[in-house]
C-alpha cells in the first residue's frame, strides 16, 4: 500500500482520534519530536528559512514550495516534515519511495490530497524512474497525465490536482535525477549537531520522559551521540533504564550515564561495535587502506549501503577515515584512536587478573 499514514492536524479531529492512538508505539516513540519550529533545536539557518517560507505562503493563502531535505540519518528530516504540516495546519500524508511501485499508486495518492496538504516521501531517491516521471507535472502543474490502453486504443486521462506541498527526504541526494531535484523550490542539507545543541535536546527529552538528569550526564550523552539527535534520545532511554534498575534513588550523574553507555558498547568518542570493527578491519586486514567499500562490507558481513549511510559519515566527520579514488583509508587520528583503545582494553584486562 502506497500510503502508510495520514496525520490530520485539525485539533477537533485529533481529539476524536486521541484515544485510538494512545497506545500506538510509533506515536509514543515520536513524542520526543518537536511539534513546532519554536521547539526545534539546532539547524538554525534551515529553521529560519522554513519559518519565512511558511509565513509567506500563509500570507498569500497558497501552498508552500516543495521542500527537499537531505543528509545523514537521524538528523531531523522526518521531524521537519511533521513540523511543516503542523505549522501550516495541514494534513500530513506519509509514504516512502520503495512503496511507490506502480503509476496507479501515484495517481491514487495524489488525487486524494486536499488543498494545502503536505505529502512526505521518505527515501525519495528509491522511487523508480518510471514512477518518478509522474511527479514532474504533479509538482509543477498540479496535474497527472495517466495513459490507459495501448496502440490505437490508448487514451491520455488528465487528473487535476489540488495544490499540495511535497516534502522529500533522502540520505543520498546524488541519486535523485536532475528533473526531480530541480522541481523542489527549497532544498536543505542537514548537518551534524554540536555538543551544546545535543545537550539541549537531551535536557528537553529528559523533561518529556520525566527523568531528572544532571547537566554533566546530559553533556556526556551528547558527546557520545555522534552529532545525531536520534542517537541522543536512544542513549537517554538506555541511561534512564540503567539508572532505574541499578541505581534507583541515586542522582543520574555523569558516572552512571557513562556506565550505561559503556554497557551499550558506545565509547567516549561515540563509536559503537560496528564502527570500531570497521576501523580495525581497515587497519589490520587492509593495512590501513585503501580498500573498496564492497571488500570491507564482505569482510564485515554487512551491507555496503549500511556502511556508507550509517558508519562512514561520522568517521569522516571526526577525521578517522578518508575516501580516495582508490578506496577508504584510515587516517593518523584513526590509528591513534585504535592504539589508545587497544591500550585501554589491555589495561582493563590486566586489572582483572
């Protein structure tokens, strides 16, 4: 099914549906998401630009320009789509690129959109080329031309559409064709968050979760969150669970939060097991590189796309690896980290005997 979820931002309808969504796991997990631009932390330039675009479209009583968000996972692309719909007081229709397989999916999806509705397509780069072409006229002229029959019996049916706003999200903007990419009036790249911004996010989330956390514990979570709010919120939940079970009655301080994250396999640099294994494999098996991504994926028994989208962006950001025409290479910083990590592991093992 092409449409995964429809969110009505009409307050009256929300009250009617409140009970039915009360126990929905997805709704509970998204409670930490900011609902309006004023609540959104970080990405200041993007938030400012969106605020201007929303207010301008409201003043003209027209649909907002189509918006494209791109960047690594977990930085707020989906959240911003929800915020746009909320700020516009419009219905939000949520779907994903892989679910749009046939032209009929597109026609049914677009023809059901109301005036000013927001259509959010996650992983928009995974829309097939044949289906993608239907978006060209839909985004530009707000109509869809659908061909029925074949040969001499072929007929073109034109479906007029209500003016809507398409919000696309992708981790691989380079895979979008130029005709589709150029039809977005607003294009934003989301970058990693600073430690101060992540600390603010952790403090906000802890308030929503009703968890009292010391400032140094929030900072420690922020440091290990790889510049990503989604990871910060996930680590906060794990720290909360660890504190509740093993340290109930004590203040949730830096020591307890560090202890919880070490148990989760997240070290002081924010690297997890797969990140460390990637660096170790590149360093030991391939003598520091260069090594191709397919070779690394085969050695690690992981999907190459997982390494490209999840592991490498942060390792590149902190300067532990570089990409070269001949493959990936470990930097001196990465080798130094591996040396220190091995030394620390050796010391901890030695202290056990």
